[in-house]
C-alpha cells in the first residue's frame, strides 16, 4: 500500500508555481475533494488527485499522511461521490464516457473498499458481465444501510425485467440478491432510513411531454401502487428529498403555493401535502442535507453563498459556532462523526481559495487541514462585487463584477454561465480570478432562466434561448458601460456549454459589440440538439414546445450555424470528443462550415469531457484561451 505525506508538496507548491507558465498553477484539479469522516471519527476518506489520476485515499483524523486505497484510470474515470458504510467500507461511485449509438454517454459503476484489508472490489457479478450491453450498464447506489453496514441497496439493469431492478449487495464479496423487480419502468428508487425500499419514480414520454409517476408501498412485502403523477416543466415541481423513519411521509421540494422551491411534508398514503417544513423568503431551497448514515437532517440554499438550515438544535448550534469562528469568510460543515465531536469545515470566500479545517470538540483542538488548491497559495485574489439593475423590460437582474485592482476601465470579459438553469455564485472561482490576474474585468449575469431566484424567474427563461435570456446578457453589459465600470467596444464574450451557446449567438446577433468570441463545449445548432433522438430528455421541453413543429423549425433562426455570414469577430472553439452533454460535432460542424470565411480556431481535445475534468484538458483550455485573449483583447 502506497503512503504519501503531503507536507513536502504543500511547502513546495508555490515554488513550482514561480517557474510555470501563467496558467499552469490554475489549470489543475483540486488536490483533495469530498473529504468524509468515518462514523466513529477515527479516519478521513478523500478523493486525492495525483499526476497519475484520481485516487481514494485514507488518513487518520486529522493527519495528512494518506494511504492510497484505490487508483482510477487516468483517462476515463471520474469519481462522482464517496460514502462511508459503517466504519469498515467506503462506497465509491465512478463514471466514464462510453460510445453508444454514435455518441458518448456516461456509465456509472460502484466500488467497495474494505479499509481494514485495503481490498477494493467492483460491485458486479459474472452474470451481469455476460450481458451484451454490459459496457453501457450503470450501477447506482439506492441506499447504504446503517443497520447493516456490510450491505447496500443497488439499482442496475436486469435482463429478466428489462429494467433497472434493485438488489441487496454484500460489499465484501459483491453478491447480488434481487429484492425488487421493476415492472413499472422506475428510474429512481428511495429507501426509508431503515433501508426498506418504499418509493420509486418513473418518467415516461407521452405526446412529447415527460410525465413523472410516483410509486409507493406502505409495507415491505406489498406491491407498488401509483400515488402521484405530474408533467415535468408544467405542473408544480415535486422532488423527493427523503422519507421519515417509518416511510409514511416524504420530504418534498416543491414550488407549490409559494412559487419558490420549499420543503414540504407529504403524506404518501393520502397523496396530500401536509405542512410547510422550511422555506426562504427570497431564494429556492436547493437540497437536502444527509448525514453519514443517510439520515435527513436539514436543507441548504444559496444567496451569494451556500447556507444551511438544520432541524436539530444541536446541529444548528454547531453550524452557528463554525460560522462565527471564521468571521466574514464562508464556513460550512462538510463532514462530521456520528457523535458530532469531530468535524471537517470548508472555509472560503470570493477572494480566498477553499481550505478545509478540522475540529475535535473532545480535545478542544483544531486547525487548518488541507487546501483544495495549495498551488495557488502565493496568488493574491481580488474581491467580487455584487450588482443589480433593471433590464430593458423592467425586470431586476443581478450578478457579479470583478476587476483588477488599480485599473479604472479594464477590457471586459462577459462570462455567461452554463445550464442554463443553474446560476453564478460569489464563491472563489479560479477561472475568473485567473482572467482578472491577466488584467481583464469579468461580468457574470444571472439572466432569466437562472435557478434559485424563484419559479417565475426560472420559467421566464423557458423557450427563450437566443431571446430574453440573451438580451439580459446584453443589458448587463450596457449597464456596466453606463456606470463606467468598463469602456464600450472593448470586450470579449466567453462561455461554456449553454454559455458557449450565448457566446456564439452574440457573435451574429451583436457582431459589432464584441472583439472576440470563445465557446467551450458550446451549442451552435439548437434545432439539431432538440431533434437528436438519442438525447431526448425532459429538459428539452424548456427549450421549445416539442409538440409544435413550427416552433422547432424556428430554432434554426437562433442557431449560430445558420448565421455565419453575420459574424465578424474572431472565434475560438474548444470541445472534447467524449463530451456526453453536448456532442463535440456541435463545434466541429460549425468550424467546418465557417473556416473559409471567418477568423476561427477549433481545438478538439481527444478524450476530453464536457467539464474538462482532467489536468491535460484544463491545460489546453487555459493555454488556448490565454493566447487568444492576448491576441484579440
């Protein structure tokens, strides 16, 4: 078993940075991610990224001397999460891109690691591996079992059922015992805190609409029955976050009544909402908070930063203690032992890169544990400014503006976020801080369609690709110019994923506004995207009414691939060939069509994913963007 001590690396990281090219220290994965304290508080498991690829590593609390338990394939695997099952096993979910029917999709696999023997095992069987479609078969964790920590509930495709059934899996020998057939085409399963399978959600397409059906059983051996249906994107939202102890009530995030995502209790047997559990006056509730044993203990939401609300007084006081300890920085508990005496805290701000701290309440000791980005230790970062303004139609739009210190009107980079139903936050953003370090100001916009600001604000972005969502970005840029934060006609636009679509659309809608255009993993052919039968998904209904053929055809009018003759500014396109969100041919075909008449560069990254979650892809991105901006802005 390989042992590594991070002290030498931590001491030398900033020295190495001095010799690197400007992007080198930024274009790296976080050194540590997802640290998890074992239930007994004795160990910390974490994802530790090495030059050879991601590893699952283990240290005694609060040491930084790690034992590497397992290494994943450098060019393929991404760790989606790690989770303790008791004090003996760590469950790891990892995924990789697999080529299916002419394009890539992500396939997830589960692994168990015995921390006593250091043995790791893929959770599968010979029977599954003999399926002809095994390469494309995902294995999903339904529930770890706090009363039986040597077992877990796993969902995977079963040839007999022709659907994803549920198995009770022994983590030591990977034996599978089917406990639930799937005759209802259920895609997501839920167990109560005792590990009893109670609930399933099936999503079916009918008349170009996606309908979610909720299936439930009151007792372990009963048949499932349908208790609720709703049309995705039309009816009130209905997202189950967890079940109570006996599985009779569900905790549901819904925008009913308040028109914001709030947490409600839902009586499963009657199919009725009972009471409001928690809401915020301005922001959507984002997620449930679950402890190391799978218990539902609170909720989280975002204003500029992530905020937690715990249901127990003990957890709430502990969070308040941590928050007060770090003053104006943002501190949140990321993991704790079962008895709550050993804690890991993430501390961050807009201008401070994230660092993990440990606390032992029994010994009353604590301190810095590890930085996520130790190679940025010597860099100075600038604060991020909030702004809000009235858009051209009177709606209030907010976002963030960041500029180099001591520069009155620096050149501007407009950076629309991806999604589009996500949002920008005020958290430390190393890509943003890197651009500012080069002398650019950065404008981020939470345009219509962004999540977190209530249902109306998000749904106002439906059917508005290239329209109202796009105009909000232009309005924000006009506001920045009017207020003197930046000068006119001295800007580039730079976006990834949906942000790449915004950048390419701006290139032809506003050809004289931007000096250059950068699209990372972007979309050039919107009609082609929604007509791709292999990528049919519920979110497409937010782009266009799929039942309206004229509306689908009209997407050609807001697709850059059909507007190349209107584009003037130079373009940079970067795309990975193993992108499972946006097919790389969205960029390649645009380049092939535009290269004769435009100043355009296309960089294709072999094996690159949608998020460039490997060091080699990040280096290519940072290098190409740096050189392109230096030339054109």
